[in-house]
């Protein structure tokens, strides 16, 4: 029979490790939150939530089995506390800053593509219009036999 008690010396260490895994889960949640912010669509939101739920469940199972050889409720509590701790402190600012940087970079890329497309269209327009005007000004040369 497997003993259910870990001992008072081991449980705080397991709780600390579970909180650290929860911080990693919070970072993962912030990555999904960043994706949701960049692509505001209901389908993206559902997919990100589903993927996070699956990842968190797998992480809980793995951490709990690795640390205690059983599924323990306080491991889940520690992971949830670590995730909340991350999301309420550093996570908020990091997601805001990352979204700002990515939107700025994508805005510059979009502006560059627009300028490049505009220059190409002006070049193409000048070539085609100039050729059309030159064709209209040309006189037909009659062929003599």
C-alpha cells in the first residue's frame, strides 16, 4: 500500500515547485493571451483557451506525478497560485509591451509594403501611359509597293 502522507518537511518543497510550475503556466497563458490580442477572432480565442486547458492539465498531471507519485490537490492549488501570481504582476506589463512592439513592427512592415507597392504602381503606370500616349501620337506610315 502506498502511503498518502508525504511529511511536513517535503510538502512545502512540493508546494514551492508546484508554484514554480504555475509561473510557467502563467507565461504560457500570456503567450496565448498575446496571440488572442493580435488576432481578435472568436475562433482564435476558443482554440487558445482549449490549448491552454490541455497544456495546463498535462502540466498538472506531470508535475503532480513527478513530485508526489499521486495526483494531489495542493499541487493544483500551488500551480494555480503561481499562475495567478505571474499574471497579476509581471505578466500584465510584459503582454502589453510585447503587443505594442509586435503591432509597431507589423505597422512598419505594412507601411513599407504600401510604399513599395505605391512606387511600383507609379512606375508601371508611367510606363504604360507613356507608351499609350506615344502610340497615339505616332503617324501611320503608309507602305509603298
